[in-house]
């Protein structure tokens, strides 16, 4: 039944379904961090080429999302948080989603390489292959460290943006990479703590499923203790200025406070709710004891966006100079 619903013989897809294949929420964060990397690089890229570069990065991220949904259709159908996705719900054929993803991948990589440089194009190709191939096919079902290793895919956009602007990828770009890379485990595991039942049902060994809630809470705290100093580092190393230092410092204290509260809680000890209505409910409507996990998950998104927003504002206004 699941296989048939994930790959219908006759497609009923609408344009909106193909747009949803691009994972627009994820794409928006990718675009934001890529633009920050492009602006922070301070290169002399023509404005039109800069727009093309950002478009290519966005399309490449969407292509990776489409390939991921095509490959994960049957698994997504088992999880209440993802069962409404186009392939999982049977609105888009698996083969159509794969074709869509491959075409967008080739288009975005080739256009970025030809209009900016092939370092940027190569990094975009690496990101797509890493996410759709290495993470989705090899890591996700094989190790509870899937999100740690696979998180690199989501950390590449600022490096790609930097490379598009300058043709180089210096340590400053990789520092932005490291911020997102270290942010990913506490962010994703906080969600997994109150979605463990979904992951277990789908056979995905996320950390709470494989190691238990207590171990997961401890690892979130450890990663948070490493992540926050790295998040503050650009303000101490000249990449960010006073605004960045204030935002990263105050936000970092909030992040650590929530991580400590989560560590001391019992989030994830009880099974998930039997049902939740809609995507938003699945993300935020949780048991009382799971609220510390939900709060860290929500705050982590705001904190990451605030970090890159502060850096972007400084670079555009000259405040960080």
C-alpha cells in the first residue's frame, strides 16, 4: 500500500506540488546563508551575476530536496511530519520527482559554473550529491550519527556564495560552514526527541531511537557547548563586528540556557502523541515534558538566522569594518 501511494501510475501533480518538492522552507534558509557568504566575501561580482548565483544556489538546494523526496517517498509516508509531502502522499510520481531533481541539478550547477566560476559550481554539485546520495542513501538508515555527518550538506551554502563572489573559499567561509555544521545536531536532535516515534516507525536510527532520550539530551548539551563559542568566533576574529558580537553573545547565552534546561528535563522519555493534526502540530504541539526540546528547536532557528542577519547587516552597512 505504501509503495503504491508513494509512486502512483498516473500523476495528479499540480504546479504547487512541484514547488513543494523544492522544500521551500529549507531553501529560504539556504538562500539567506548563501547571500550572507556572498556579501561577506566582499568581491566585485556584478549585481546581475550575483542574482544569478543566488538563483542557482536556490535551485540547486531545491533539486537536492526533490531528489531526497523521490528517494524517501515510502519512508516519508510512514511519518506524520512528512506524509503530506508530494511523493509520500502520491501526488507526484517518484520517477517524475527524480527527473525534476536531476534536470534542476544539471541546470543550476552548469549555469553557476559558467556565469561565476567552477569552484562555486563544483561546490554546489558536491552539496547536491552529498545530500541526495551520501546522506539520503547511505547515512540516514545506517547510523545515529547520520545528521552529524550529513549536516555538512546544509553548511555549504555560505561557502558557495563566497566562492561565487571571489573564486576562493578562505578560512572565513569555512568558519561560516562550521557554525551551521555544529548547529545542526542540537537543532535536529531537539526535534527528534519529540518525534522519535515517527523515526522508529520509519526505521530511521535517529539518536533518540538508537541511544535513548537521556543520551540524546546529553549530546545536545555537549554540542551546544561547542557550537556557541564557534558562533561567537566571527566577532572575535574580524569577520563580524560589534553588532555580531552582541547578537551572538546574548543569543548564545539563551541557546545554552535552553540546552541546559533540556538536559535537565525528561523530554523524549515518553512516547509521542498518537496523532497530530497538520504539519505545524507535528512540529510544535507536544507533551508538556517535551516542551524544552520544542523550545530549543524553535530558538535554534531564530538564533542561526540572527547570526547571519547581523553579519549581513554589518557588511551591507559598513558597521563591521
